[in-house]
């Protein structure tokens, strides 16, 4: 991540108020494991990572913002939750080694990570992904073109080694047009 991007994200998270976990992720509560390792990709200050940790998972949060990671560590310590928070330039270093029972990637688009999502998932592991689509621009100026999916694109990014449990593109209750995916790696035989 270039220093200018890191500085921009650090400034954003320095000024941000604490966020609640994603309603999409929380809505999947019954379908997600409660034991094992979880990976939150580009999870900012850890609102989703902390929710996963409170459910019993050993969570690794990766993000490029030092400020976001420090906020996540402080909140985890305040709540008594185990959380590994790692500064990582995902475009250079990629994902940490698995296996993970759950991989969550919400509001971060790096198409080259999709093959690695499948590789780092444990057998039976679940991938949870969401990202705005171009249709979102009808109501919102952000994210810009570099950060949205084309309509129907998400299905083409899912590796064959993952079984799609759910794939929806629509306006969300939060007012964004997103492509949302839940996929599972085949269980061990």
C-alpha cells in the first residue's frame, strides 16, 4: 500500500466513530462456525473481527492502516477478546497462511485474492464477501470505479473449489447496491 493510501486510511479511521458489525455478517450467525480460526480481510478497526472473536473464533485481522489496527487491538483488550491484528499490504503480501474456518472480506475488492480465499479456507470453511456494484452509483458517488464490481461479475470470480451457498446482487436494507456471497470449501473426506 503506498504511503499516501495508508495516510488517507489512517486519517479516516482516526476520525471515525466506532462501527457496529456488518448486518450482512450478523445475519449469517447461524451458518458460521463458532470454533476455529477466522480471517477478517481489510477489516479496518475490527468491528467484524471483534464480533467473530466474541463468538469464540480465534481471529486474525489484516489491514493496511496502523490506526485502524491499533483501535482494534485496544477494543479487543477492553473487551478481553483475543485478536491478532496484522499490518499487511494485501496487494504485495497477499493473505496470511490458513487454514481458516471463516474468511470475511467486506467492502474491499482485490480480485486477485479470490483464488487465495479458497486456498486458505479449511475444509468446510466459509467465505463471506460483499462489495458494492456499479449500480450503487445510481444513488451514491462512492466507491469509485476502481472499487466496484460490474453487475454479475462476482460469480465469475468464485473459484471452482468453492461451492456457492448464496450469491445475491440487490439493494440492501442499508441503501447500497451490493453483490453478496457466501461460499463453502468442500469438507474433508
